[in-house]
């Protein structure tokens, strides 16, 4: 059995074989490329996998734990005290030392810039603000890294799914905060 379609350009009626469904054919009258749809009776519904409520709960618990740790680290960065969790001692650094100086082996300026960009990608503005605050003492190096990232043709792997214009906007936003 064949499929009956009309050319969208000239309105000429055509009869095409069922095997051509999902492809294109040239209109014999005007030469326009015409899409051949799959007949409705041949479209099968794909079954969806059932949601696992335990997986959703586990993911929510992990996100809550990460937010709690981020807030604890932010308080420590500002010199405030934090409550020890689960009997573990709070992590402390000397108050006079800036947080994670570049090259200390703990966190690099580029790592914090990437953390800012991923926070913006995830719409986590509080985490982005924390990262921007960490970068303020290292303005010159941060600006060099921003310029390098802006000039690169390929964004960092963490930003691969972000449109280039949005990525550039994130970089401009960070530059304006410094």
C-alpha cells in the first residue's frame, strides 16, 4: 500500500511507497524535496523506564550534603566558625592566609574559575558568588585565565553543553565581579 502526500510548494498530489516513510522524495511537478511522514498506524509508542524513588531520594540527599559542605566551607573562608558534623573536627586554615593560594596543590585559580562557570551553568548563584569571592584576591591571574578561556575555540569540558554565547556571558559576568 502506498502513502498519499501533497507537495508543500505546488500542491501536486503524489503516491509514494510505504518503505519511503521517514525520508524525502522529489516532487515530479516542481522538483521540491517533500518529507514523507510515517503513517500514524505504524508509529509505535516507546515504553519509558519507571522512575526509581530511592534514586531520586539519594540524589536529593547528596545535593543537600553538598550544599551543607559548601556553606560550611564558605563560613570558614570568611573566618567564621562552623559546627563540626558527625563528630569530625572542623577544617581550619590560618586566618591571615588567603584561601588556597595558587599553586598550593589544593585549589588553583583556574579550578575556582571553572567552579564559578559550572555553578552559573547549574543556576547555583550562591555557589557562583562564593567562587567569585574566592577569586577577588587573585584578580590579575583570574583576568588572564578569563581572557584565555574567552579566546579558546573549545570551552572546558565542564562547559561543553553550554552555548558559546552563554559561556562568553558567564565570563563577562565574572570579569565584572572582579
